[in-house]
């Protein structure tokens, strides 16, 4: 999941949050070659910037329908190396989601990703994963940094007219996308590759 709105029309939103949407689209492209035991939904949600509105609606609707969501994996601002380290990715997880943080560390080794996985359980979120936590579902957020770092100016282009694609680091964006994909696909239980049939 990623939100596709930008904070206002003068902000291009390359990092916030075309970076997250790009990760979702690429994950969908890759996952189309495989079958999974569980359903994976690739979401682009609207109106995050005015209060997580799209994700709130989706999560509340899922709750009302009794949908079983194993985990919601959100990506928001994946491309600016906020501490200067393109290998450092930040994961924020709900207070009941410590297992997903542990899993991220396992996948980091299993797939030889070798990222510096930084994170916090039950920490500040400020993005669409919170809507799912509020609805009672496990959720994690992948980002270039903590909400505190972003809100306090460590990403100088945040919510500015300079949030353009030339500011993004492709490696960092890929790393964040890989971790989103690893968590999602591991939880969905891959069954078989369809690559040979295409
Ligand atoms: Zn955002």
C-alpha cells in the first residue's frame, strides 16, 4: 500500500509519495509471475495528507466485512537518504506487530539484503498503516526515516515544491521496495512460479 495524493498541487510529490506507489506497482509486476496461498492486494490509497482518509475507509470497510488481513505493508517516502546511508531503511510497526519487525530482520539475512534495518515498535507513524492498526489489523510502515526525522527537517524537500525525482536515490528506493516485497510475499506464502508459463 502507498498513498498517491500529494500534500497540495504545488508539491510534485516524487518522494511523498510517488516513491511508495512505484514500489507497489513494481511489487505487483513481480508478484504477477507467482501464485500465493493468500490473496495479495496492491493498494494505492487517496487523501493520506488530509488525515489518512482513504486508508481509514478501506480498513474500516474491511473490518465491517470481517476480512482477515494478515498484515498491511505500507510504504511512504522511500527515496531520500535522510541520514546519508542508502542501506538504512526504517520500519515502524504497531505495538502488537513486533513479530513483523523480527521477520524483517530474518528476511534481511535470508535474501542477503544486508540493509541496516532500523525501527521502532509502537512508535510514531503518521501514515496509512495507522488506519489498519486502528481497525485492529497488524500493519507496518517502511520509510527512509522516522516521522520525527522527517517532520523535523532532515528531509529538506519534504512537502516542498522541490520534491522532484532528481532528489531520489534509486538504490534506497529499491531497498525499501525490496523489504516491502519480502514482508508481503513471505506472509502470502508463495506456492509456485508462473514464470515458465509466460
Ligand atoms: Zn506521505
